[in-house]
C-alpha cells in the first residue's frame, strides 16, 4: 500500500467559523455534518486534499512550522477576496525583496500564504 496525504489539519477555537471561511475560500464542503469540535472539508469538485478543522486551545504560532500555500493566477485579486471573507493581512517582517507570496491569517489566526503562480 502506498501512503498519501489524506488531510491537512488546522486547529481552531471556533470550528464552525473556520469551516465557513475555508468553505468559501476554497469552494470546499463538509464531508459529513460538522461537530462543534471537528469537521473534514472536501473539495466540492471532488479533486484535491481534504482540510480538517479540529477544536484547539493552543495559541496560534507566529511562525508556524506547517502552513498552507494557496496558488493564485491573480494574486492581488485573490488576496482581496480572502480578506473580504474574513482573512487578515499579517505584517510579515521577513518578506524578501522579490517575494512572490503574501502572508494572511484565517479567521482563527492560522497563517497561510497566497503565492503568485504563473
């Protein structure tokens, strides 16, 4: 049997709020009825990795060791769309001069990057 990534798991202090953000951000849907402490989101198109959200009381990491990179054909438009959905811009002090990424945080403070792809 080959091994593969089944799901990327993010901690959340409010699973339903996080679910609302990520469903709108990625066009994902809950795989089954969500609980207050756990939900698995799957691509509505049926193709792509799962995103699981679990209730967590641990603080958000300023420099998370694992994060999502979202690839965007129109980075500026995608950043604005995600901010409009509830994401926030992160004042990232470590941007290189030629950065092709923008650091955002979801409604739970989990950081992710929007990468200029193309």
